[in-house]
């Protein structure tokens, strides 16, 4: 069987890789392109146009697993940092820069393309649609950044109160969502982005520290309880079955995350723990691990860039009229989903290969710029995080070309935010060089 901690690390990596793969294929599956009579390319919203497809989101809304695995990994990383005497600011800075560097470069390249297209007179509606498609996955980034920044505090609460922390967070999320549904208080609902996903993150702490043991009855209770609660909230309550945002649907399970999403997250966490022993035994096999391990190294690239193949295929097959176009949502249309997914996968492999030099360059930059303890100027890190989170939230809600225009202020905010985090890293490196001299 091998070392238990090594097996556990493999399973955590598997959960993150599985979550990313399903997100990619889920986005591709629900993205259907249509060539309009005037030659323009449209993307009707499948979940709204073909309502039964909302049930498919039960299989593709897998992000609770990413937050569960993220909490497991972050809890271990922060525990080791505390043992080594590192500061919370330095640890948060390193985690933030690891996410912000690739996100910042991706955003910068997309924004340059937006600026060029806007200057060239590209149709504003088309530009806005493309800008939205390239930012549709961005909701995850500010939430994960906030949870990473709060990890020292959240982990301290975990060490003191254990399982009571996610229980209390869930209870507060329930109150917030009740206010959203009953008195229409959307501002209160924003808390649930951190609370609902934070419950899965906090359960990751509990899993790592064996407060949630895989061979006890607790995972089964979480899985069954979460499933029953979700069914009750959908069947008896006001919540839709869709676990992905559907335009015009109110209330939504994702905007903000609802108690139905909370139930789904808890149930999914329980199921992941139930399956852990069996899947961990499989992951010991070298052949399977060779398939899983590379995905961990490119997970951020897959997450950020997976909609670019859609644009490439749209230009190559839809703008040229080469793609067959049966009636949207028909049996023939669904049959063509198979070659659609295959072609997109091939294109994505090419995109990832082309980005390898960029990834290597980012790794070098990270090692040169990653923050140290930052005891002298922590304000720069926290200000940079605030600016970055604000810009990412805007992009997540509006896309990269809202109204067909270049988003000057959000672009500036992200550039300043990432720059401040990098500057604090540079100051740490410079101090280290001066000390060594």
C-alpha cells in the first residue's frame, strides 16, 4: 500500500484534477454555437433553452471537491509554516502570488486582444460575448484568494473548535440565504460566497486532522444528509435543480451560493470521504498515477485557458460554415457533442503545449518574486490582494469586454494588485541578497 500520507496526498491531487477536468468538460458541453443568418456566431444558453439539461449540472458541479481538497492542502501547508516559524503574511503572499501570476498573465493577454479588437472596430456585441466567455470561470479566483488569505484565522478557529466551525458557518449561511430569499437582500447573500465554499474548505481541515475519519459513519451521514437536504430544498423549497447559473432564474443556487448548494457541497464532501479508501488503493498503481499526476501541474492552465479552444473552433468551423448545424438541442445536435468534445480536447492539448514556455517563465518569476516574511511592509500585500480581488470580481460578473468596451479601471486594478504582491516579493529577495553580501 505504501505510506499513508503519500497515498492521501495522491487522493487530494486526484480530487483537484478530477474537479478541473469536469469543469472543463461541463463548460464545453453546455456551450453550443449557432451561426446566424448574417454570419455572426451566437451561443444560446443551453440550460435556459433546453430546461431538462439543468439536471446535468448535478454531475458537473464538482467545485466543492476542489475547495475540500484545497482546505486539506492549505491546512497542511500552513501547519508546516507555523512549525517553521514563518509569518501568516509571508505564507498568504506566496499562496496569492502562485494564483495571481498565471491569472494576471492570462487576463493581460486577453485584455490586449480586447483592446486590439475594439480598436479594429469589432462588433461590440460579439466582443462582449467573447469577453464574457473568456471570464466565465473567474468567479472561483476571488473566492479562493479570500479563503487563502483567511486561512491562518480559519485554521486557528479549526484548532480550537474543530467541527463546530463549519457547522456555525453553515448556520450563518442559512440565515443569510433566508434573508436573500424572503426580503431580497442581495448584499447579505454575498457572504455566502465565502461561507458556503468556506464550509467545504473547513471540512478539508477536519479531514486532514482526522476529525473526519474515512472509515467512520460520519462520511455516510454527510453524504446522505446532504443529498436528502438538497432534494427537500429543490422539491419543497424555492430552489432550482440547476447548480450552474441560469439567466433569469431566481433564486439561484450559485449567485449567490444557496443553502441547496451548501447541502450539495456537504453531500459531495461526504461521498469523497466514503470513496477515499477504494480510490486511494487504485492511485497506488503507477499506471493510473501517471495519468493523474501531470494534470496537477497544469490544472491552473486548464482552468484559465479552456475556453480558448471554443473560440478557435468557432473561427475554424462555424464562421466558415463548415460545421453541421442540426436543430439546437435535437438528437442530432447531441450526437455531435461527441466530436465537439473530441476536437476541443485536441485543440486544448495544443494550447497547453504552446503555453509550456510561458509556464516555465512564470515558475522562474515566482521563485524570484515570491514573498518572504514581509514583516516590514505587509500593507503592500494586503492592498494588492484587495485590488486584485476587486478586479477579479468585476471580471467574473461582467467579462473582459462589458458593453463591447475595454474595461480600463478593472484592468488597472488587477495590474496594480498583482504588481504590489510582486513588489513585496522583490523586497524580500533584495533583503536576502543584501544580507548574504
